């Protein structure tokens, strides 16, 4: 019985081992072809993980078990007791061996499935160790091979693949949105300019303001700076205020004005007061607007002697001017901007609310008896034909003979029109504040107001181009009292005008 039990277990172990190698596709002679046994099995995608642990066991097993395995291999068909035991011994061994053989080949689970099956198989070589070798060969081959194969195959493969794929895709997409929004503050427009309301004094008509040069506080302030800035002249000694001084009724009490280098021109500086109403500028009317007049003296070689190109470059180096021009015009310093700013400032220089204006407004006590008589004579003698109220000028051109005695005579309007009939004609000056703007006429040849009235009352200075209106006035034969009354009336044209102090310059 003991021999038969031993034989049974030997045969039983041999059959299990044969089945293991048959299932794994191993050849019966591992020594002749050891590589094929491991190479044929992995027909699935994960072939190489199952080869390395399976190569050592076959040679080790056959070297120790092959001799005793030969005897029971011949006795198997003779013993009838093998058949009933064969079924239960084969079926349970086939199932656990087949399962670990398939699953471990996919992932690294093959390693635990082989090692427990090899070590117990080596022990049955000694007879006393056969019995315990069969039992551990089946159990550890099944359980450890299944559990580790499931866990590592799922968890590591899913989690790492999901997390890194989501986070980097969201964050980089949100960050680029910030630089797109950053330029918005740069597009913010500067504050809107403050409109400048001109207070027109009593006696003056509404102030004409060109559409392309509206009045703003910022523009008037800029024009005021430029008006007083001597850097507008070549040698930085002459400003607009030099010849048109606010403290001298916005004029200059010299026959002709002094320019750069001590040079003197041939024209008397007219007052800026009420020049906003003039339909032409300068004595010869060469400019139609205040804007054009503003840059004229800058380029005159005697007055300010500068180049507009050089001047613009120079002022663009002054940071405050650059900032103010940017705020007012949205550009750097330009000649056009300078002209508009100065003209805007000059439009604030108005004079009205004089005794004459109050009289015309109903205050009959505003004028003296002499002034009232002079007002009537002024109109009856024809003076008002050229010096028409309320501005006391029609801004037209007449030849009163002033300068005609020079050699050559002063060309007057002819210098602009090239028409000989305009020889000696000059623009009619406005008479408001006339009592405070001596000397008189375009060349400053009359030092006092009575002298100027006497000359005009006498019909001017005779010359071939003398205007007919002057001849008519001379024919009236005004007396000295008449002339004195007219002077009194002209003094009643002095009213209120702004006296401006020079601002701090950049």
C-alpha cells in the first residue's frame, strides 16, 4: 500500500507537471531547445514578461525528477485506480494552471505565478518531501497570480493618464486672456477739454469763433504761455507781448517796433484789443485770420527772425509744451497748433462797456456835452463812414496820404494785391481805446490824438491816390472846437479791457 501510494503521488505529480508544460507550450526536451519553450508561449502582446521567469525551472526540474518519473509513466495504463483519481487530480490542476498562464502573460503578474510553482516542484525529488510538494504547487499558483494581476494593471494606467491631461489644457488657455485685456487702459481717451466762455462786454457784437478753432480753457492757457514766451524769437529776446504789451493797452508806445538785434521795422504795432472782429490783419491786410497773423511776426527777419521748422523742433524739447499740445490738440508741438492757441488767447482781449456804450444803452448821463457834440460831428463829417460803430472800423483800405511823401512811398495794400490803385492804402484802424494807443497811423507819424484828428479833419495828406472820402471830410472845414469835441468823443470810446500778467513759463 505504501508503494502504491508513493507511486500514486509520483505519478500524480508527474502528470501535473506534464500538464503545466503542455499548457505552457514547452517541448519535452528542454536541454535541446530551451529558448523555444519560452518563446512559443507568449503569442499575446505582452510576450517578453513571461519568458524570463520560465526558462530556469524546466532544466532544474528534469535534472532531478526525470529518473523517478519514467517508472510511473509506464505503470499508468496498467493500474485501474488511476482513472478515478485522475479526474479530480487533473481538473482542479488544469483550471488554476490555465488561468494564471493567461493573465500573468499580460502584465507583470507572471513572476509570482512561476516562482511558487518551481520551488515546491524541486522538493518532491526526495521521497519524504513529495507529499507536501503537491499541495503548495496548486494553491499558490492560483491565488497570488490573480490578485496582483488586477490591481497594478488598472490603477496606475488610469489615474496618471487622466490628471495630467486635464490640468495643462485648462490653465494655459486662461492665461493668454490677460495680455489681451491689458491694452485697454492705453486706449483711454484724455479728459474732454473744458469749454471757454467768452464774456462779451457791453457794446460789442457776438464774438466770431471759427469752427476749426473752438475756445477751450486749456487752449487759451497754452496760447497765453506762447504769447509771453521770448523763445519764439531767434535770439530769445522778443515775444508777442514785447510789441503788444497788455500794460500798454496791448500795443506799444513807439512809432515803430523794435525787433531782434535792435532792428526797427517800418510799421507801428496795432493794438490786439478787439482784433478778434477784424476781417483782415496787419496794416496791409496780408492775413485774413488771427491764426495766420499769429505766426507772421515769428518769421519776419526784423521782428522775431525765426524759422517755424526750427521753432517747432525747439519747443518739442520742452516737456510741458509737449504735454499741453498733446492735451489740447492730440499732437506734439506744431506750427498750426501754435497759431490756433495764440489766436484763441487773443480772442479774449476785448474792450467795451465804455461811456459811449452806456450812453447808447440808455444812460444819457454817461457822456458829457462836449462828447455828445463830438459824437454828432463825427457822424456828420463823414468819419463814421470808415470808422463805423460799434467797432468803429469797417476794416477796409483807404489812402489818407500817410507815408506817400516818402521815397519810395509806402506801398500799403499794393504789396499784397500788386494793384497800383492800392498804392498807399492801409486798413482802417478800430478806434476803441484809441485815446490810449498813441502814436497813430501805420507809421506812428502822429504822436498825439489831437494831431491825428486835425490831420484827418483837414482831408489827409494830398497825393494822387488820395481816397475820395478824405477829400470830402477836408471840405467840411471843421473848427478847432469841432476838432476838440471830436477828440472828447473819441476818449469816450475807452472802456474796460483785461490786463494780463505773464504766466510762469515751462
